[in-house]
C-alpha cells in the first residue's frame, strides 16, 4: 500500500483509495475539507479586511495547515497566529513568516523549542508575568535568539492576561530591559464576547473590552512605550474589533472552515468548509443513527447539525454514534451517507488524522492534520 504525504510532511497511510471518489462515497467517518468553500471564505474575509482599518492575522489552531495559512497570506493576511509551539514550528518550517504564538509558553522544554525556532524565524509570543519574561530572556540568551513579545492584557475574559495597567507596565518594562526580547505590542482577546448570542450585547461588550485594551496601550505610551501593535479579536468579533482604528490586527481563524458555534455569531457570512461524513447504520421510525460520534466530531458549546439544510435535530452524540430525530419520516435510509456540520472546528480537526480534500464534489487529495497537540518525532530543538 502506498502513502499520501500531508501538509506537514507527515505520512498518512490507508487513505489512498479515497482519492477520486465522490464526496459522499468516502469510507466513514471521514473529515471532508471543501476546498472550494474554503477558498470562497478566504476571499470573502479578505474583501472584508480591505474595508477595515485593521489587518488579518488568521489564527491557525482550527486547521493547523500551513497550506491554508499560505492561502490566507496570499489573500492579504499579515502573518499567522498559533496556539502552540508545535504549530508555530510547523508554520515556520513551511516558510510562513511572522509567526505569533498567541498563548503563554512556560514549560522549560517549550521555552527551549521557542528559542531555537526564533534563531532563524520571526517569532512573537504572549506573556503576562515578569517571571515568564525572565525565563524567555534566559532561553533566548542561551540560544542566541531574539524573541518578540506581546504583553497580554485581560480585557474581560478572565483567562490569561495581566489584570491591571500597572502590571502591564511592569511586564513591558521587564521586556524592554531584556537584551534578547523585543516589546512588539499588546494582546487582548475578548473571548467572553464569543459566547454572547445577542449581536447588540456582543457589540457592546466587545467595544467595552477594546476600550480596556486601548486604555492599557495609552497607559504604556504615557510611560514611554509607544507605537505598540495591538492584536486581538476572533471570528465572532472581527467586524467590531477590526473597525476600531486603534487595533492593529485581528486573530480570526475559524471563519475559514466554519462550524455551528461560529455560524450563530456570523450567520450567512461564510460557508461550511469542514464536515464529517457519516453513514446511517440504523433507522427506526423518525430516528437515524450515524457511525460518527465524539471520536470524530468535536462537540463543544453547542450541538452539531446535519449539513446542507437536511433538517432533523441532533439529540445526542456518543463515542461512535450521532443520533438524529426527524418530525416525520427521515429523508435518509440505512446505508446512506450524510455530512455532519461540527459544533466546533478546532476540536473536530484535532480528532482526525487527515483532511479529505474535496474539489468540485470529488476527493482530490489527502492532507495530514498538523500537530495534535504534539507531533511524535517532530524536531523539538532540544
Ligand atoms: C488568543 C486567541 N485569539 C483568537 C482566537 C479566535 O479564534 P476564532 O476565530 O477561531 O474564534 C482565539 C480562540 O480561541 C484565541 O484563543
């Protein structure tokens, strides 16, 4: 049996026979990447950002694919945001410039990897603690590297990020006083606003969060740290955060693949680029059961749906089963295949080994999924 080589250079075995099949004929469960829809999403977002003062730095945590990031960069994105050092490594290895790890890196092995990466790539990382800044400086000095830093401010989410402008200044000064670190700017992620369904309330909360963000920037500017880059935002807030002339860049990423969670935040703006194909393995009355469950469909925050407006209500998702109820007779029979629009793209991708790349309804390629969360055998720079 041959093998297919994916975006990260990883070999994916056992998928060769899927190439050339219609999207509905693939062995299930299967993760389908509709490249036509993804391209249209990319173009639509690129057009939106032509009209917004901010730039797009797409988050790659959902797809982890340097090829898709490259597509976004060709459409005008200024760089990439990653969640982990392994993702950053994969992006840098594929030639993506200006890589931001939009999280803290604290474990000593990861600090070493980060510093090693920064010896020959432009790498930026978020930090919210002077002790972490000191550890970053020590790692960068050992590797003789330069690392750029965004001081993370908590703008209402209550996750990472300093809780006061005075703490922001303390972290910024520690960076400025380090010879292997460069203070590039601030990160403020309004993640709490993505949980807000009402668009008016979401807009109000986002504007309040961004006030907090820009106040921190003004406080730092008043203390000599001027012209800082401000990076924040996501798919659910890109139009609000991106329209604030004080924000430099927006980290929206899920718009490219989409999922049920993000669809409710930006209804009708982007297409379903990612689905999981399942087979009806049981049909009893108004209920069908599919052979795809939580081991292939990410179920976070909301329930998945059947794709392409097929209707029905997903009652529950178990390990290997999705149970869908219909009011009347289901439009699907035993053995039919059907696509599930996942709740959440980032965890869905992470559960799977490979994208079945679909173009004009046919599987044209198999791409290995990037680091999940670590890649066995990947160079870790240690
Ligand atoms: C730091 C950070 N930036 C941006 C995002 C936005 O991502 P998305 O566009 O997928 O909502 C996230 C999502 O979790 C995040 O954690």
